[in-house]
C-alpha cells in the first residue's frame, strides 16, 4: 500500500468531509465541520501561506495537516503545523510524510522556527523528538456534560453591568473586534498574535461558520464590552468555547466568570448537551473558573518546537 501527500481539494465536498472526519477521529475535543475547514482555507490571509494537506492511502484519506506562517505575530519567521492521523491508520508513514511536506513548505517561505501541537502520549512525543522537536508549553482539553451537569445558578450582574450577546452587535461588531484584539494579545502563548486589521477579523472571525452569535455572551460595563465568551456550535448538540477574555481595565471583577456561566445556561437552553473548551495549563484563573462550572480535563496537548537551520 502506498501513501501519498497532496493538497486538499476544496471543490470536492467528499474530500473536505474526509478531512473533517480524520480530524474528528484524531481530535474529538474540537469542533470540525467541512464548512469550517473550507472557511479556514479560503479566508486565511495570503501572507500566511496557508495550506491544508492530506495523506492518502489507496484512495482513502488517513491523515491531515494544516500549515501556515504566523502572519499575525509581531515576530517574523514562525511557522505552524498541526498534523493528525486517524488513530486506526497510524504506523503507515502518513505522519512523517505530512511533517516533511509541511516543513518544506514553511522553510521555503522563510520560517525559521516551527511550532506543532500534539496530544500528550509517549508515541506522539517520541515521533516529534525523532524529528528534532522539543517540548514547550501545554494545554488541557476540558469537557462538561451539559445534559446532566448541575450548573451554578445565574448570578445577578453587578451595578452598571449588563449581559448581552454578540447578536446585539450585528450592525457594528467593531467593539467586539477591539475587545478580542486586546484579550488575544494577553493570552498565554509561545507565538504572540496581534489583531490590527478589522476587515480581516470580519472575514476570519465574525463570519466563521461555527460562530454562534446568539450564544456568544458579552458583558458590558458602563455600556462598553468588558468581557466575552465566544461560542462555537456545529449544528448539532455540541458547544465549544472558542475564547473567553476580559479587557485589562476590568480584570479581577469576575466578569469572565459571569460571561461563561450565562453562555452555558444559554447553550443548554438551546439544546446543546456537550460543552468543550481548552486552557493553557498555566492559566490558573481560567482553570479555576472551569472547575467551578463543572468541566473536567479529558486530554492534554503539548506544543513542540523546532529551530530550523
């Protein structure tokens, strides 16, 4: 049997569906839909040199990779690659071929330092380390059974604070862009990001097919967005928190906690039965909020890093 690596065929719906299926089997803690995969492929700015690759064995897609330059980082030369193979199709060479193709692509576009997330288990660690990658930061995936969980009761907002949704900003989402830019800049990461292009944010984030504006919860203080919890849904019963953050001037007041608990109550009322989220392992405050909400850690991933040259 022969494994080959090629680009994803965006015009072939079955190819995109196969990509999504592999991702779901390999990483079920994130929402994957064909529309979201196409959105990422078509809406990522050209300067990211983004590619979606598949490993194919005798006509069957068994592995995938998403590859890009960190175009929104203030530090040049950072490359990102995330490679996942179907758990029942490992040890056939697909992962190694995908990594090699990704590295060649990124190096050809000036990347000098590569970052790759992988699930934390001995086989994955050994795979990365054989290829010159070393471990860095880690993050947890967390899950909450919304159908059975006893959510904390909804707290009353403090004086001067109001709880709204992203749908209320449909006519002018710029205040949410500004809040997203500020909180993303402070998010724990080994690759810094800066959001400066409002139109690019509209195309990539505001128009994302998984974004549920009715469930995305925004906390206003003095009439301005001060905290938010971004909701993704897959059209079924699964709900994921894509981002939670608070503006610097309002931190330490419990506003992120207020946003998350309101978002979860809304999600359950909308028929969602499973809630997913993720946290950097060093983000103690958010891990504490999620534990209070009833989330449990279901997996851990590690960021591996390789210097080129």
